[in-house]
C-alpha cells in the first residue's frame, strides 16, 4: 500500500505518481490521505490500480478515468468521473452536480445522493445512485445506463438519445422526449447485474424504465417551443 | 422632365421603386419561411457588410520612419503559443493557424488536406466537434484538440496526443449557440465517433456539461493540465461579444492563449438569423481584448489569436498591428482547398445557388467534395493537391504581411503597431482606435471631443 499525503505533498506529485503506473505495476494499491476537498484528484489514470481517497474531494475527482478503481470514502464535488472511459469509481457519500458527465464507459457508484445533471451527456457509462438524483439528470444522455434507487428530480432525461434510465422511486417530471418504456426481461437482467456490481440490494422488478421517444431526432417545426 | 415622368404612352406615371426595407432577398425569405415554417440554416459566417480590415490602411514609412528592403532584409514571422504555463509551448513558423473544423462537417480527405497544407507551411491545424481522426493527427505536425461542450469523441488518449488543447466556449458565427450537424452528414463513421445513431440531427450543447462560469473554468483548466502533466498549451476560444471581459476572465481562469472569433467567422451550420444578428465584427473585438491583456499585464505573455474574415496578408498584418499574436483562418482555408470554385458552377446552379454563394454545407452535397460525407463527392478532393494549394495560400499571406511590415519599417510581424494604421471610416476608426485617415483623432479618443 502506497500512502500519499495530499496536503503535504501536493496535487501534481499525486497525479504524476499515479500516471507513472503501468499495466505491469506492482504498486497497485494507493491511499490518498488529507484530500480536504481538493480538485482534480486522481484524474486521467490509465492503469489497473486501486486508489482509496480517505475523505471528501472537490471538482472532477477521477476525471477521464481508464482502468483504475477509485474509491472515495467521503463525498465528491462537481463532475466526479467526468468523461470516464473504463474502470470503477465508487463514492461512499454524496455527489454534487454533473456526476459522470459525458462518461464513455466504466461504472460510477454513488452510495448517497447525486445532485442535478447527474449523467449529463453520458456516452456509454453506467451510473448507479443508491439515493436520489437532482433535476435535469441525463440531459442529452446518449448511451449507457443510469440507475436510481431513490427518486429523480425535475426534467429527467430531457432531450435524451439512446441511454436507458431506471428509477425505483418517483420521478418529479420527465424532460422533453423522455417517456416511460416497457421493462423487458433483458432490462431486468441488465439491472440485476448493475445492482449487484454496485452493492445494492434493490430488486430489479421495483424499477421503471425511461428512454427516448425519438421525436426530436430530426428537426420538426412542430416540436419547437 | 422628372425621371419619374413618362408621357410617351399616356399620362405621367411613377416607375416601380423597390423598398430598401422590404428588398427582394428579404421578401424571398419571408415567402420561404411562410411556406416551410422552418428557419433558414446555412454554413459560413456573416455575409452582411460590417466594418472590417478593408476599412483600414497602413501608413508606409517615409521621412519619419524608414522602411526595410522588401526582399533582402529580415522580417520574422515565428510565433510561440503557450508560454505562460505550458511546459511544451507550440512554436509556429508563421502566425497564421487553421481554425477548428470538425470531421463530420468536413470530409476526412478535407481534414487531411488541411493537415498537409498547414504542416507544409509550418503552422497548426485544429480538430472540431466530433473528435480527432487518425488521418488528421497523422498529417498535422502541430494539432490543436478542441474541447467542446458536446465532448463527442473526447478521450484522454487523444488529449495527450494533441499539441495543444482549445476549450471552446463559443465561436463568432454563433456566440451563445451550440453546434448542429444534420442527419444527411451522419455517416456510419461520424455516428460511431459521436456515440449516436446514424442519420439523426446532432445538436451540440451551447454550454459545457460540467462547468459554468469563470471560476469553474479555472478548475476545469486545472483538471486538463493535471491529465496532460502541464505540458500542453491551453487555449480558450470565445465568440466576439464582450471581448474585454471575456478575455480578462479567460486570463483569470488560467488560459495560455485566448482565441477570439468575430462574426465573420464561419460555422458548419446554424440559423442564418444567428449568423447575421449575433456577435461583433472582428474589427471591433481586437482592441478591447488587447486592452484587457494590457490591463492585466499579460499582453504577449498570454497570446491572442484572432479569427473571423481573415483573407489576405493585409488582414493578417492589420490584426497583428492591432495587437494579435496570430490569426486563424477557416473559410479562407476551405476556399484554398477548392470550396466554391467556379469549376463546379453548373453543379452549384443545380443546387439553386452559384459560385461564391454556396453555403448549404449542412446538406452534405458539396460539389467540391469538402463539406460532405458522400463517398463519391469526397473523391473529388485530392488531399495532396488541396494541401499544396493551402500551403501556397498560407505562404502568400505570409509574404504579403511581411511586405507590409517591412514597408512600415518592422523586422518582425509582431512589431506592427496601431500607429502604423489609419481608418477610412468613422466606424472603423472607432472600432480599431486608430485615426481617421488624414487626422489625428478617432471617435472615443480621450480629448477628441467626440
């Protein structure tokens, strides 16, 4: 286990050390102490390492992650795991705005609640939120899966493309072109796998699925307002 | 006899008079809108007449200044971008760069040609919405990777392959607006790069998904620097609207380079009403931006790239005399490749337009094979020949700018200054803050009484 004191040693040294790890590294376990809300912790990783952050972070923790597992034992600021490509990012606490924004792959797990615009413009990432999510989540979501074990705020899935949204609780309102869709057996299986990987004991059968009605895919003046 | 009188065939009558307000083009647009219910979408930049570099003249050397010999004496053109924070600034042989244009809006062969031409001329080219293609990276010795609100194709590997990163906040053709790529141009490859179904209209958001405002931008820049080990110069591109404040805020956020795009700057597609009615002319943007850099004590430390309607070496020299470190060309580069070439006139006419006016780039039917994803049309553009034309054009612009600089007595394009200029119109004098020709004042000059 490598321990890095962020307060004492600084952000540049942390990310440089983590970037220096390769596929064959033997230093696979890292612990970051004293994060104290710092921004850009463990960004741009590209190795099969595990990073444990002992506390809460600021903006963009684990941004553009590839391969790595980043486990935040606290809450995260805006844009956690933004544009993630692969790997796993797990947050024990809550997440601020834009969690998983534009993510292309990997799994983001938020054990608490996520604020507004969770999964905005997601492009293949899977996101599982154990609690609730805020307004305008999954705005222009292109692909991937957003699973919400609690409730969703206003305008869920506004202008959504092909992403799949699963919500167990209430949805305050759906955004433009987002509709409830049939839960077919393949969706139950997909959900079962995601919930298991996200360490949630929620039952797939308790969820409703939402997605695009595809009415905004090509310009139609009758859709303008 | 009044010209309105006509007594040959009866009593005097007035001749038909067209309204300046309700002109034929305006009336045609009203009829088109009434018939279709859809606003007009097109490519390119503002076509309306606005004060521009043509409204400025250089004051060549005479008794008070002496010139440099046109072909013999040295006149440097090199520029280094990203000297403020980046470990690896970009060094260019000429201060003329290629502006961001996407694969998707342009064909892969057109992107290759841009890379070839720019590299041969010793300058950089820029990606666009949709990500970085291997052809583009492979043929561009210096490639700037745009970081756009859509994040189509964005990934850390390409980020690290880039020579610089350009965070696009806006562009001159549509400041405040997002991108638009209509379904006709969404081929399998374009769709795959953007993670979207083939054939749908692709809208790019008008603002970034994970930050709002200059304080957030500062943190976003920090993240990008950390991901790329502080090596890459980071540009911030804005459409010209409030150039003083936007430049100041970009500097405050930590930009290495500010890219300022006026309303003549082109787009692949947006609403005509947006292109013609939102934003500032390029000429009006430069001095306020330079003023912001000077007020913050970073003029030349944070480089300023100006774009929007740059066509000639004279435009390059004028932009630099007003304080720009470099310029970027987009539309002009496409014309150099072969866009709107008279050789395709019969085909332009079939599309209901004519050479020089073709701007339906979003429809993907470009006879020149540049703004298209049609497999057959693309083949009309030879990327090697087109790249050579672009190189020639960039070289000519550089030579022209050097000619002017030497005539003004400067041994470096960056030594051109506002004192080398005068304006032909009151508007241009006010915008460029240089004297009206033959006078020593301009509107707004302190103590000018205006």
